[in-house]
């Protein structure tokens, strides 16, 4: 250990110009902030290293200046390959301004790609991304004109089209854990997630690169073999982080429950106000399986579904999951997103996506930034705003049922809920239902081919994807069908006697979803029987 233990300043001196640097991190969870800060400091002082390629799966940033946002200095980066971009806006500016080569690939594919690099294989062969912007028949995940190399290829195997995501070497890996022992073995007992640390470290080692591990502490006692997440044979250097650069998440310095060391009582959680977010979350929660279903909730508005499930008393009746590896419990939101409390198990991120890609999810509730006449959804790019796909493509292509959630309009929308009815007090100035989405993150045609059930839930109405087109199936009580919905749409949906949205959604009292009526139970049972999983 005395040969491996060095300062952060000494560690980043090992990074050479034009190296490919891969870092772990999911928002702030597991983000090696000490190493990233040191790399930024070295560049600002010496103008080296320059022309780096930066690789990450889930955006290790805070939406402002922390994480890899620190590396957005002219000349430091030449190429960026990322799975999610929403929380790294400073890197997004580089991509939008054509200042770097930039790619957005599905987060799950990125996670699986690290394993393929570790095994020195040719790449990930999958159907994930078919018909979306990462399909090479569209943009192949390339984000600007400066980005010339094709990292995604269309291949035909056994008479079927597949996508091949090509591997590349990793020269430097930034990983993170809790404790390092005298052999350089790394444990993660205080970390909220294990992420892809092992795969990234193995990928760098087998690429002939180096692995730098940021930890909270070192011990002279050998770690228990069962506690080791990254074996010392993969670790070249160990750096002890300052506490402020090793918080458990960006929002929480440390919580035993995030680390799975204790359970928390969630019954006292603050009740959501009855606004547009809760209306949408309630309607989406009505689609959750009655018992035993496996669910993924996306970031943002879908986070409210877990709170509704808790309010309604059936949070333990379904298994909520999150893409970085959380199984069960209550996933957290905001800058704690990715962490969970009372979870049952914690997988490596790439293992979670194996489960997702193979059709393991019964239902996914995901955000809907734009939806068009075809039923395609865009959550990844809007003008100069680059959000990135994250795990959205993996999840939306393979879940048996998908519920997209979002307000009907944005920027200024004001509603009120009174006496079981919804009123539109002020319409938003930005249309979210458009003739054609700017970028296809979810391809409705692909979903129809795979016989997925797809709903689009807003505060005032619900649409369903059908082979004949987009059908308006529910309207909120108090909403004028013509004025508040049809006149606002740039396309004509199928309108065939839509029903009224459940009035319980628009009252302050709990909805009683645990005691769902027999008709709803029979309908959901039939839907579940008719659905079939689609392996990617």
C-alpha cells in the first residue's frame, strides 16, 4: 500500500496528453470528485494534459459546476462519449458549440460496453437503440458535425438487424470506494451504489492502462474477501479524499440507509401537494401492478409515483428499481437520485441493464418532454439543450408496459384542482405535443412491433399508442375536450368516446388504490396476459 498510496496531485500527473479517461459516478453518487478536481487544477496550472477523451455512463455532475463539469475547459478535452448529459451542461455546451467530438450512447449500453472492453471483445451487439437517434441510419449517437467516427454500426446476424457498439481502449480509470487495505483491495461499505467500478477498472487494466481509486480511508488490516468490490491486482494508485470531495451524494454527506446499513420509516414522508405533478403521478400509479410487479421510475416527474405509492400504502407491494442497480425499497430523487432507502439488493449497474434489456421490467414510468403524432418521444435534445438519453432507451425499448408522464404544455402552465375537477388557469407557452419530435429517443413503431403497451399521461388527458395511431382515451373532469385539448394539438388523435379520468385523482383524500375495484383488476390481468417480453 505504501507504494500505491499517493496524493491526488501525484495521481493526476499519471494522466498523459490524449489519454482516454473513464470515470465512474451517477449524479453525485460514486463520483470521484477529488480526482476530477485535481485533474482540473493541473490543467489550469500547466495546460496539460490536453486533448483527452472523456468517457462516462451516467452523468457524474450536479447540473452546475461539480463533477466532470469541471473539465469543460478549452483544450482539455478532445472527445466526449457519455450516456447521460443533463447534469453536465458545461460539457453539453462544448458539444453544441462543435468544440469537441461528442457522442451520446444509451447508458445501459455504455455500462455493458465496459465489460466488453475488459474482455477485449469487439463490442456490444444489441437491438437497444434501433429506430432512435443512436441508430446509424439516423445520427449514430453523434452530436455535432465535428464528430466523424462511427461508433455504432448496423450489422445483420442470422437474418436479423442488430446494432454493434464498438469497443475502444481505456488508458486511465477513475474509480471510487470506501476503504483500501494494504494490498489495494477496495470495499464500498459506505457507498450508495457499486455502479460499474469493477468493469471500468478491469477494462483499463486489460487495455494496458492505469486505475486510480479514490477512497475515504485506508486500513492496515486485510479486507474480508467478500467485502472487496475492486481487487488490488487492478488498482495502481490509491488516493484518500477530503471529506467534502467524498460525499455519498451531492445532497447528502452520509446516510446509513443509503448504504443499506439500516432501514428508515417512510410512513412520515411529507404528502405531495395536489398539483399537476401529483395528478400525473397518481394517474401513473394506477397502472402499477397489483402485486409483485417490477417497476422502473425515471428521474424528474416519475419520481412522484413512488411517493404516491407510499401515500396509498402499497409501496411494499411492488418492487421499485433504479438503473444504477437498486432493487426494491424507495428510490430517492433530486441530487440523491440513484440512491435508495430500504432496498432489498444492490447490483452492479451493468447487471441491472442485463435484467432490463432482457425484458425483466413489468412497467416503466418515464418522463415525456416531447411527443409527436407518431407516438415517438424525445427526452434527449431540444435546440441547444442537450439532456442525453441516459437509461431511457434501454428501459423504454424493453419494458412490457410504458407510461410516459409529462404536462400537456410547459413554461407558464397553471392549473387548479377543486371539488374533484381540474381547471386550466393559464396555458403554458411551450407545446410538448408536436408534429414531429426533434430527436427520437423512443420509437413508437418499434414498440408496436414488439407489442408493448404504451400510455401517455398528462394532467388533463391520457393517450394510448395503437396500431391505428394515437388515441385519446381519458379526459380529466372539468376539462373542455375541444378548447383545452383538441384545439391545442398540432395533430388529430383518434377520438372514440374517451372516458373520464378517475375523479379520485382530483381529490385531497387518499385514492384507496390498495382496494382497487374488480373491473380494474380484471382489465389489468388481461393486459398482463396479452403482453409479452421483448429481449434486446
